[in-house]
C-alpha cells in the first residue's frame, strides 16, 4: 500500500478536526488520527519553531502557570502556540496543532508553550526535546494514578534530562530543587523562589509532613541557591518581585495566594526566553491582565452574584484555596468525585485543615463522595447545611439558597466539568474544547 504524503495526512487530520468540532466531539480525536497516519507529525512541526518548545509540568498549578507564560511572552511580542484545552497527551498537542495551522500547513508561531502532566511529559520528551522546562512542584496529587511523590519526581527527572537549553526549578521544593542534578551537561539551571518571610505560606510536601512531626527539623534546612525571580512580598493583589538586583511591583488579579507564586515561575521562564531583549515594564503591566484558567478561580455571574470555581486535587492546593478568602463572606459548596481523572483515592481529604470553614459553614456538599466529604467536615466541627450526591439538584439548591452572597464551589476535576456544563445553561461559560 502506497504511503500517503505528509500534506495529505495533515489535510485529513484537519478535516477530521473540523468534523469533530461540528459534532461537538472531544478535541483529542483528530490527534489520535494523526498519530496513526503520521506518528512524527508533532515532532516535525514543533521542530520548525524558531524559539523551540517549552514544557510546563508539576503536580500543582500547571494550567494557570502555562496561561501566564503564554500571555507574558505575547506581551514581549512573540507569537505563542499552546495546548489551550489542556490536553496532556501527544495526541492532544497534535489536535491543537491541526487547529492552529492554516490550510497550507503553516503554523504562525515563534515558540510552543505546552502544559504536560508528569506521566505524559515522560512520553512527550522522548519524541520532542524541549528547549526549556519549567518544573513547579511535587505534591501528593492523585497518587493512585502516578504512585508516591518520589515516583513523580523521577518522572520529572526524565523531563529535566531531556531539556536542551534551560531547566527552571522551584527552589523551595526539595524534590524539584534536586532535579538540577538531572540536567544534561550544557543545559542551564535557573530558579524561582520565595523570600524567607513568605516561605511558611507555601509548604512543600516535606514541610507539611515535618509540621506533623514532633522533631524540630529547622536546623536541617539547606542553603538554597539564588533565585532569578524571587517573590518578595504581597498584599491583596499587589506583589513585589526581586528580578536579580531589580525590585518591581505588579498587580495580579487572580484568586488564590498560590497564583502569585505561579507568577514568579512564569516570569522566570519569560525572562529566560527573552534574555536581554526582555521589556520588564511590559511584563509587569501584563500581569494585571491575566485572567484565571477554567476552574482555577474562574469567576462567573449567576443571578447577579459572582460564582467562583476552584479546582482541588491535593492537600496543599485545597489549603491555599481555603486561605485565600474568609468563609463568612461566601456561600460555599464542595463537590468530590472519584473518577479516574479525579483520583480514585480521596483519603487525602483527611490531610486538609478545614478549620477556616467553621465560621461560615458549608451550604452544600455533593458528588460521588459527598458523604465522605461531609464526614470529614463533621470531624472538624464544620456545619453542613445540605448533602446531595446528585450534582444537578445540588447546584440548583446551592444557587437558590445562597442568600445573595457571592458563591464559591470547591470541586474535583470531573465535578468541575459537570458543574460548568450545567452553569452554561444559565450564564456565559467559556468553552474549553
């Protein structure tokens, strides 16, 4: 059988993508077609980009940080290709490429910035060697999928080891910091980090374990490498960053203190890409224009009130989301599912400190594991007004009984998708596929 030419396979892939979009199908299927017809499609197309490929990975904050990096690079005048739907498979990147190319097969971009989860990143870098990797953290996140955190660290070591230009690491996370030893000879290593004042607000997994231990480990704290970008301080939406010897102030209009630290990571990567050509004033100005990625503090308007969707996946992320606002100011709903995409093991909920909810209580608990969540809250003496496993009816009740307060919903991944689908019937919700 005669093999089809590359332009023909690409046109077939673009046709499949168009047909899939018309039928309301998922975004990755056209990429699966391309994997079968032209396995090297992604590697060949990304190799054409003049500034190469950036991979963003880690257990927490990938989606928002990737969005930040894209906007910051665009503020510097670059054209950026990214997997906007967050599809982490190679086929998802292939599908995104098909969507961005014109009919002549031209991708109008200078650089690719790709969000990849830890497991899929290992497979991706076997095909595509990134020029840069931004590695964020290793926290207990869906452990039934990826194993213990040291297994996750080994996955990210593969990414660091495949990177040809610069590996940018979170110096505050000991497992990420240690990845410097995995960078190949000739690959630069840079860091982003926190001031001493802020360090306790962003604990690593080891820090949280140490807090539970009666042993004082303060004397064991290692000497940290210098950070190229340091989050020095923040108050509300205002943040101060140390960029080498220069101190700059910026505004970050994103929910959650963790997103301010994500901004330091995004800036470190952007500065490495731009080098001496970086326009730092444009960089700081663009920070204020960045809006939340879907489900990561995304704010909708329902019946004249704001409703925030907050994805929760692990103890650290949930804790920081809870710490970002006073429970008395919000009507609160928590929805916990245990599908594969959520992580089947929800025992991590017992490692979250829910004391901050005692003052305001929780209006509604829902999802497949609603009663597990309600039991967890009962052990923290947090009042729960209602429990309903059915997400549709639970959401309706929650909105009706919010008493005019702004609303927030903490949800696992599949619960978030279901809630967004329901909310799209009554308000404007950005499409994600």
